[in-house]
């Protein structure tokens, strides 16, 4: 059974900020500026909550 709902990832760039992107955008952005990725997450809300945790733990800088 395949889950076709959109997935979201958090990516960390060389500026050490984290962005939330749809899975299709991450696949298209095979970018050397991406240091780390976390996910997939089932909703934007879940990804936002995780990004807050990453900021609090010092893994990402806030925008």
C-alpha cells in the first residue's frame, strides 16, 4: 500500500539555517549547499515542530 500524501523534509544549508521543503523540491535540489536533511514528515506542521526542536538544540539557526 503506497502513501501518496505529500511529504516534507527539513534541510540545513551552509548558512546553518533550516528550511522546510516538499519532497519533490528536495529531489530537484541536489545542491552541494545542503549539509543535512531530516524527514520525511507527513505534514508541514510536523516539520515545523521538528525545526523548532532543531533550533532549540542548536543544530539550526533561526531565520
